[in-house]
C-alpha cells in the first residue's frame, strides 16, 4: 500500500495504583494515506484539546480509519463507517472554526 510510513511505539508508564507490572513497549509500523503528524499539528493548533489529547485523538483516529478504509468490505466496519465519516467532518469543522485548515478526509 502506498502512503506515508510510520513507526508507532507505545510505552506503559504506570498503572492506576502505581503498583502493577508494566508491559514491555509495543512497536509496529503503519501506512496512512494522510500525513498524520500534520493532522495532529492542526488539531493542536485549533486549541480545542490539550496537547496530549490532540495527539491521541489525531493518531488514534487516523490509525483506526486507515484500517477501516483498507477493509471497507468487512461487515464489522459497516456500522461505524457513517459515524466515523460524520465525526471526521465535525472535527474538520472545529478546526476551521479555530482558524486552522481542516484535516484531509479519512
């Protein structure tokens, strides 16, 4: 699949009580048709979310929606496709209201 290539790493930094075991970091590669880091920058610039929330929202949404696009014929995704499209449209509108260019569609 053509697109932007990313290496994603997530590290478990702590547990709610601070006493549980920590998992080893998880690293994987993903391809996305959008420039995810630019989308995160636009979400952050909209000042609608805290910096870490904006990153989690942008990265999570784009990783999920890319899998959904790749597997668009999978019945599992049929129920969420319209909602995800509507959600992305709403996020774009918020970014525009904040004076920031909208993210590209999923």
